[in-house]
C-alpha cells in the first residue's frame, strides 16, 4: 500500500503544481470589477503609495471642463504627491486623456478609470425633477473600494468644486475609530444670517427622506436631524469594506425603486439620500472651511469676498454652475479653467 502511494505521488505533485499555476494566472488576469483602470502601468513601489494622496473625481461628457478646473486648482495649490483617479464612461475616456495630455495638466499623476453603469441596473428610479442627478457618474462615490485597492484613505470630490487650500490638510482629516467617512454637516454654515439668505435650502433629513413612508419612520431618525453633503468625502477604505457600505447603499437604492422613499425633488437627490441613511450617526466631520457650498443655489445670493478668500474649498452645488449663465462668483472658478484642446467645452460668458 505504501509502495502504491509512492507510485502515485508524482501524479499528486503534478496536480498540485497545475492548481498552483492556475491560481497565479487567475490573480493576474482577473479584473472583473465595475471600475477598470485605463492606465498602461499600475505598478508602484510601496513607499510611493504611502506618500500619495488619492483624489477621485468624475469627468462627465457634458461638463468635463468642471473636472479639469478642479484638478488644476488642487494641483496648483499643493506640494503633496497627488494621484488623480479621473473616472468616466467608456465613450469619454480618450477625450479625458487628450484634455490632460494636451494641456497644462500634462504634468499631473493620474489614472483614467472606466465606470460601467450596468452596476446601477434596477437600482435607480427613472423619474426625477433633475435628470442630471441620475447621471451614472453621480453614483461613483458608492463604489470607491472597487476603484481604490492600494490606498487606506481616499478623497472624493464632486466636479463642481475649486480647491483654494492645500489638499494635504483635507487628507489629514481625522476619522474617528469605526467611521468609514467624513463629511460636512449641513448645519455648519458660517452664521444663521447666511443660512436665512438661502431660501428653500434643505439642511435636515426631512428635506431628503419621505417621512410619510413606514420604512423611513421605522429608521427612528428624527426628521430634524442635520443632513450632510457628500460632495466632499474623506474615506477609510478598510472600514468601508468592513462595514460593507457599498452593499448597504445598494440595498437602499433598491428599496427606493420599490417604495419611492425619496426623490431628487425633495432635496439633494438620489445619491445623497441613501448615504444619509447608511452613515447616520456614524461619520466624522470635515472642517467647515473645507466645504463652502451652495454657490450654485441662487444666482442672486452671494457670499462676502473676504469670506470666500478664507475658504479652502468652494462648491457650486445647485443648478447654477460657474461655467454657465446665470451664476455667481464665477470669476473664482474661471481662474482655474483649462481650455478644451478639442474645442468642445466652452464657457457661457456673461457680464457680471
């Protein structure tokens, strides 16, 4: 019997060798994720990755100039080693690369990543008072771990922002133990006086969730709870994965499709509401100066110039974007604008 086992042993060893080789090959070729890097070389030394600050920003077809201006402002105001993850849909990837490589942005360190919108199938209600909020890239923030593999911490920014401070400061935001992300509270505006000027602005959960629905009531969240804005996120990827944040967000997207628990007509839209539920009571806060927002809320409402100079990050959330008309404080945005080498994206100039 012992002799028979020895006779069979070469076959056993050969089988184990084949299995091992198959495993190695599988790891090398298996890239079946929602987000795919388009860069030629993903290899980096470990010490380089530790020093890098990964910044995720989406470049949508109709407003690509926004992402380029944001990138320009970040890169120009820091000495830190930034790695930009520029996310787009398949039909825009070559245009993104051309804009970066044929402009002043050619010096940046970047990866272009494709987002496959198939992941959203059955998770987004087609009805919306603001269809632009249903744009697939609006949901990229839900899938950060599928994009960031080698970094523990990551910054996500909406494209309609300008950074005036050193992004290193934002990256150094402290996340409390057990928190997967940090956001800006919607109750952290400079003063009640400023708040009163934003007529109709929502800053509580009632503005985003339909409290007539039993599913929402059963959450036990007070409707007067301060909401937060997910246009600027500092995220911990380990905690995000550990808490299965992406799965939780997808669950609430699907529930909304079935029960219409919230809609973009109520407030900030379909991307904000599930995050308010999943992160309720479980997020850290960002320094208010690192997210001065609502610049796109009302073209007749302006901040003081002194206050805007103190701001580290400006966000034109709302309908009135600084590359279009009408808008406010567009001069601050245009100073970072990078002209489109293809001549497609143009500013809607106006006198103000």
